[in-house]
């Protein structure tokens, strides 16, 4: 019995007969060391070189990851260096206070997403069909053409009545709008693809290769068929103005050869190949004067689009034309001085708003008024 009691006491109260006491704080130290070792292993694993041998599947994934990441390395290096330089400069300026400094990762993230994701960008469709446009108040040939990204000539060449007289433009009129600059041709008897191409100064392939024309070998044409001629140029046919050819009235003034502006206003349409004149917009009733001295050879209401119009012969080879007047203040054969009132601005004839259509002619050939006006 004494021996049993002695054994019990040594296990509960301390060393006995050479035994050792169990130290609980020591266990805590062992656990701490183990936790530290595990932390070191975890951190070291993060920095293990990627070229160490790996299992087969893991190796394939690692190679794929390296290929994806290498594409970003060169691009991000410059950004990282720039950021580091900016950060160092900021730290110097703030004395090392980094309370409000947070490095942003968006640039790298955005580049990674750009390289990984394939973005779907909507593509603008290219129009190949012919549109119909209804003329609005205040429209002009050039304004309509520019609205659709076309040249003024293209609008005229797509509308035969307008091409014959660019001033034949009226509100509500329907116009053909081509998808590209060029001409719009209606096939007539005995025409071939080659003859049409020659007329518009293009190669036949330009016509039959344009998808909207829907032409297939042997490229047979039918009367009335409409063809778009990309880049085509329609031959210009000069228009002539009927004028008074009687004897020069007694005492008729002769022009000075130096022209003045016939009316105050704004240029609403300039001079170009199919509008060999200028349009000056102004309020209805604005005074229109003779650009130079001469005598009146035309006073009429024109059915071709000019409305109320006047033509003055300056007796030096030049004539001037004034159209769309609301009121005419001169008579046929009347002598007029430079700057003398001949009418008032209006919108008669085919016009989308009050303006003066003004032409300068020499031997009935229309010239660019901007060259002759001050």
C-alpha cells in the first residue's frame, strides 16, 4: 500500500524518485513553432520558381499560365516603373506619409481582360440601295447632298429633271439618293454595258461588279433598268437663256465691266459645275439692283424654275440674270444704271425659300460670279 500511494503522489505533485514534471507552457511553445513553420512553408510555396518539375497535368496548366502571363509582362513593366517613379516622387513630397496612398491595379486588370476577352464591336452596315428623300423648306441641292455625305453633282445626276435645271427644286419634291458618289442611269434601247461605261467614263467592271446592280454574265440589259454607276461622270450640257435680240434701245447704258453685288444677304448656294450661279438668301422684299449698267432684254415668268426673272444686257459681251423675284420693277428694253432697283427678292418658281438666283454670262456661257464680284 505505501508503494501505491507514493506513485500517485509523484504523478500529481512533482518529481519523485528521479521522475520529471509535465510543463504546460512548453506545449504552447511547440505549437507556436509548428504554426510558424507552416507559415514559412506557405510563403515559400508562393515564391517557388515556376520552372520546377511538376506533374503532367499540373505542368500543362503551368505552361498555359506562363504563356498567358508573358504577353502582359512587357506591357505592364513600363506601367509599373512609371507608377513606382510617381510613388517615390509623391513620398518625397509628402515626407513619407502614405495614409492616403493606395496603389491601383486597374491598368493591369484592364489589359488582362482585354487580352483574355474577345469583345464584339457592332459594325456599321454599308448602304447599297437608293433612298427617296422629300425636299424640305430651306433645302438646296448642296445641303441635301451633304446631308447624305455626297457631292452635289451626284444628287443632280441621280435626278434627271433636277440635272436639267438645278433650280427646279420645290418643297415636297422626291429625290433619288444614291449610296455612293456617281451617277444613276436608266437603260434605253440599243445600250450595252460598254457604251454606258464609256458615256460615264468608267470601266464596265465598275458597273457589273457593284452588287446593288445585280448583274450576272452575260450582263444582259433591259430597257428601263436602273444602274448605279460608282464614280461615274455625266456629260455636261450647257443651258441657254432666251433673250431679247431686237435693236438696242435708244439711250441704253453700257456696262462698266465692273460688277457689284445685286443684293444684300447670305450665300445659300455657291457655284459648281451643275449650278453655274450663286444663290443669295434674304428676306422677302429685299431690294435687288442691277449689277452693272445696261438694258433689260428679258422680263418674264419662267416655267423652267426661275419664276419671275430679269436679264440685263450690258453691251460689252456680258449679261446678268436675276431670278425668283417677288416683284419686277423694270420693263423690257428699259435702260438701267449700275445699282438701280430692278425688283424685289422672292421665292417664285421652284424655290424652297426667298433668295436671288444670280448668273453672269459672257456669250451665253455661265461664269463663276465670285470671280467678278468684289
